[in-house]
């Protein structure tokens, strides 16, 4: 098998090795550490979930923008910044 397809089994260590085999630690980490249901444990789905901002993050950004607007802007500009911020974050809800 080693000469034909490059796949070799090592009896001493109990491993099978190949030149083209991929490293599956990432897949094992997702399976081990995942809190997701069985069908959603893929790497792509996990990364997609981790990249979505939480409501706490969105609220914190909104509070920061409101505070900044109140410190340095007029009332009309504060309303404009608040409206733009709410429009930006309606995508995630």
C-alpha cells in the first residue's frame, strides 16, 4: 500500500500515516468543545456563530455612540447617529 497509494500503517505506535492525510485536530476540537446540536458541529457553522455579535456587544456599541454624541454633538446630530446605529444593527436581529 505504501508504494501504490502512499498509505503506511505503523504497528509499533498503532497509527496509519499517509503523505496526503490532513490534520484532524480542528475537527476533534469542535466535536469536543461544541455546545451545538449534532447537525451543527461543522467548522464553518461554528465560525459563523462565533462571528455574530451578541446583543450585549450591540448594546455596548450603541451606548458608546450615544455617550460620544451627547458629549460632542448637538441634539439633532445625536438623533442622526442613533438612527444610523440602529439601522446598522438591524441586520443581526
